């Protein structure tokens, strides 16, 4: 039963990872568009352009930092699930070599 739960948990975590990667791609597209607008603003209104550039940089750093941290955490959780599965497999092999207890 625990193996079934681990499989379900692994699938859920992989879904989270894919969702975060999708968010990173969307963030990159949005930041690319914003950067073009900021470059135009730097020439038209330097003060506003600099403030907008600061905002784009903050969103970029924080957005990628947070999503990368989530992905890293979920990968560590998957590694723990895999480790637990390897431990169960090893204990089953060890149990198979021993005669049954009577």
C-alpha cells in the first residue's frame, strides 16, 4: 500500500515540477516583452524607465528564485521517495533469502 501512495505522490510532485517550469517559461516571455517596453521608456522618460527596469529586475530575480527553489524541493522529495523504494526493495530481497520463521 505504501508503494501505491509513493507512486501517487511521485506523480503529483512531477506535475508540480512541470507546472513550475511552465511558469518559468511564461515569466521569461513576459519579462522579455517588459524589457522591450523598458528600453523604450529609458529613451523617452529616463526616470520612469529606470524605475521600470528596477521593477523588471526584481520580478525576474524573485520569480526565478522562488520557482527554482520549489523545483529543487520537489526533486529532493522525489529522491526521498526513490530512496525509500530502494530500501523496501532491498529489505524484500533480504527477507526472501531467509527461511520463514515458525
